C-alpha cells in the first residue's frame, strides 16, 4: 500500500525519508504520534511526524490509514502505538537529533486508556525509543487529534498546533 504524506497546509510530501532527513539535519528533535477516530464502520488513524526547530517553530506532516472498525480500545491503542513505532524504526537512521514516540494514553486512572499505559510504554521502550504520555504527548493527543477530526468534518480547534513548550520558545 502506498503511503501518502501531506503537510498541515495540504502540500504533498513525495519522499518522507528525505523530508525527515532534511528537516532534522541540524539535530532537531523529531516527534512521532498517532491518533484514531471511529467513524461508522471504519477506524481512521492519522500518524504525524513533527520536527521542532526552536525558536522558529517546526514542521509537521501526516498520513492516514483507514481500517475496518476496531471495537477494542486496547487493540486500537496498540495499533496507534505500533504505527508510530514502525515509523520510528523506518526513520531513525535518517534522524540526527532525538526521536520520541508520543502515546495517546493517560496515566490518570479516571481515563480508560490508563489500564494500558504500562503495555503501551513497554512496546515503545522495547524498540529503543523515548516515550511520552499525556499530557506531554502533544503529537498524538493534539496534532494528530486535530488532523483526524478536521479530515472528518469536525470543527478544528482554534489554538495553535505547536506544543506549549515550543510556543514559549518563540
């Protein structure tokens, strides 16, 4: 299956490996995260690669994948994380700076995803990557969430897509 990558402003990115290599050539941080949305009989995943370039901001690209509806929250979260880990494994040789995988799961026990935090974290760490969980997992919980909702006709959020930490630097 051919994976199509696009920028946030909807410009095609023909070669994701070249994009990441060039965007992180000076040692910039690279963050990868995936979020999903249930829609009718399908589950739509959006994976995002964000390359920070403080104090100038950053660049983000995304791809989407649509599969038959996944009913299990555990299975859907595992798929989100695995899509991000696969990207990390593919792109890590091209990245000069730090690489982190953002997981859209919350450690707070009032959230259903908290039951799977240890398992999801182990999946990322076992592949040699740094893991970030909510509220610090902005690539998955904010950028990918924004895109998957925008693609499905939900009103986009008004705040900027950059994390608070990056906004303060600019």
